[in-house]
């Protein structure tokens, strides 16, 4: 995953194909490449929502 930041001014200089390519390159599909803090926060939120949606056991 790249840490490059593209400003709005830089995006405006790109043509639609270049913007699309930049967007597609920014998508991370491998959790090992994603920031681990982000992965852990997402995992925690998902686990909380699952727990909240499960019927409460007596």
C-alpha cells in the first residue's frame, strides 16, 4: 500500500483514465498489506455488530 497523498489540485490535472487508474491502484484486497491498526479496528466493529445482532441467550 502506498502512502502517497494526491491533492485535489493534482487530481484535477489528471484525465479521467488516469484518475481511474490511481483509484484502482489505491484499493487494498490483501489484509496483510493493509494498515494493521485499521484491520483490527474493523474486526472489533464487526465482532461488536455480530454480538449485538445475535439473540441474547438466557
